[in-house]
C-alpha cells in the first residue's frame, strides 16, 4: 500500500513537561491505526500536529503530494444559527458537486433531513455531523480524535459500519485516538501506544 502520511522525530511539550519524544509513524492507504494512551499523554496533540493544526516542537510531518486530509477534533462546535445542510455545505472543498455530496453526506451520517439546527443537536448527532463534514471532502486520510465521544451504542455501530465500508472513499486511511474498549469495535489494522 502507498504511504499517505509519515512523521519522523516528532516531539511536543506542554509547558516544561514532555508529552512525547521522537515519535516516528507511517500511515499507508487502507491502514486503520489506533493511538492508545492515558489521559494527558499527548494523543490529541499528536493528531493536531498530523492534521497541520499545531506545530511540533521538533520533527517533521510529510503527506503524499495532493493528499486530502479529514480531521475531527475531540470537541466539536458549529456556528450558531446554521442548519445541518449549511454546515455540510461550508465543509465542501472547492470543485465538489454540492448536489451529489450533500445528500450523500446526510445519508451516510443518518440524518433524515438537513434542516435541523446544528447547535440544537445532541452530542452524538453533533459527532456524526462533524464526521460527515470531514468525509464530504473525500479524504485520503481521516484523523478522528475520540470518535466515539457522545455516541450511544447505535452511534458506535454506525461509526463502525461507516469506517468499514468502502463507499465513502477509496482505500482511505483512518487514525483514531480513543480508549481501548471503543477502539476494539472499529476493527483497526494496528494500535499504537
């Protein structure tokens, strides 16, 4: 499988405390990688660095040329006053057919319609919407921080089916941060601690 994302020598600190040092990781097409560790160990920070949201204190991150990245943060919020459909439209990258992508994203996430106000959704439905926003751009790699947060059992089963299906993208790579129990349901190809 072709390499999608790699990092070498990554280190990050929180104040004077090192979160992690000298991390090397490679993610190839089709990989499903889980990062497991105690709270405060830097899992979310590592995903933010891989997503390009935060800079590492040292080391390098390289993505395949033209690779599209989807990222879902641990805590998701949406602008007030927007319906689900409009939130998805704002997440669409340029050049994507809105008339095809929005109904597909709504269906994949399990929304019956896109008229509900995003800010009034339960935590689980906000999580589904955030994942749909990341998938609407047809990413080559999908980084999910605590993807089962706020999901009930039906939501976790939905996420498992979604990530196992090939319908949302080509051989998309997926990297998740979570506790071990929810990760077991996602059928990872490898777990890293």
